C-alpha cells in the first residue's frame, strides 16, 4: 500500500504523460463533459453562453464569415461556435475527440438547417485536402498541449491555411499562473461521480512547475475493477513566449487581444488571445 500511495502522489516530468483519449472517449466522462459544455452560466468545458454569443458575433464580423469563407474549429465540442459560423453562411468544419459531443453538434446542425462537416478525431491527427480562411482553437485548448504537440499543431495550421488566412486562439497568462498553488485532495466519488458511474475513490494532486510555467492536475481514480490515471496539463504564457513559438513555425503577423471577443489586451488579465496571420 505504501508503494502505491507513493506512486499516486509522485510528480511526473512536465508533459511526461498524455491521456486525452481517456478524458474524451470514455462514455461516462463524455456525458459529464457535455453537461459542462452546455451549462449556460459557467466557464468549464466551454465559456458561458453570453460570452459565446458575444465572441461568435465578433468573430463573424471581424473575419467576414459570409458565404464562401472556409472555417475550421479545432476542439469544437458540441458545436457552440461552429453552428453560429455556419448560420452566418461560412463553410464550416469542426474537429473533436468526443463522439458524444459531435453527436449533439450534428443534431443541433440539423435543427438549425445548416450543413457542417464534423470530424471525430484527435485534432493532432487531423488532415484535410481543404484550405481554410480561418482556423479557431478556443477555450485555451492550445495550453493543454506539450511543446512538441504545439509545434505540430502550428505547423498543421500553417499547411491548412489559405494564403493570408488567419488563426484565432486563446491561452492562459502568467498572471493566472501566479495565483495558483499546489494541493492534494482525496475523496470518495471525487467531483460528485464525474469519473465513473459506480463507486470509486479519487486522488487529485495539483503540481506547479514554476520554471516551465506549467500546472498539472493528476487524477487517480480507483474503482473495484481498475485504476486509472488522468493527466490534465496546462501551459501558461507570456505574450513574448507565445509569439516566439508562433514565429518559429513560419508565421509573420501576430496581433494581441484580450480575448476571442476582440477586447483590448490587459497585462493583469488571466488569459489573452492572438490573431496569427500566414
């Protein structure tokens, strides 16, 4: 038991493990994630509904998402942005790991009488013959990727963009990182049954990597039949660090914003957004 507890509470190297498939493809967890996506008043898997409406309108107007414009939304979830883009007239592709979220998104598209191409895959593996005018990655998904994965993603974006195309993504800031601290939690049915339908015991270790500006929520879920470990990594950025990563992948134009609704950048904000141009 002592060795097991030592392993449960051990600190891995930054981005040493990648468990996105466990988070997005487990049937029970996928249902819980969809509930978070659709909650109108909280910023969990998605932003709150009022911000989504505000940011969707700004994106449509700023990037001119009318008929003939091609848009790809990476990590589209249940289609909260893709539906708005398609209703504006754009030709929209949504990419997501969760089949459950995409089933909901397809139903919403049918109900709104719009056509959206939804692709169920890990967006790191996505390929397409199409080229896009705009690529979006919203809700700080970029932060969940390792440095190598981010490089892969940016190079993929570069290849998928039309000439003079744009990318819009948001990230967490150093300001948010500085407010966080390490913690340890043990609780029966941790997070009120989020992780499994049957009874389980859950351990949460939050690790802070000061030098790398990385946070990890490491979940160990102990059920009667199995033990699972889920690693939720988040990278935090300064504008300069993010711009350096982007420039290293061949992009030349970068515009700093406060968020994906087009607000002005502020140093004290917990997150910020960038428009990247090819």
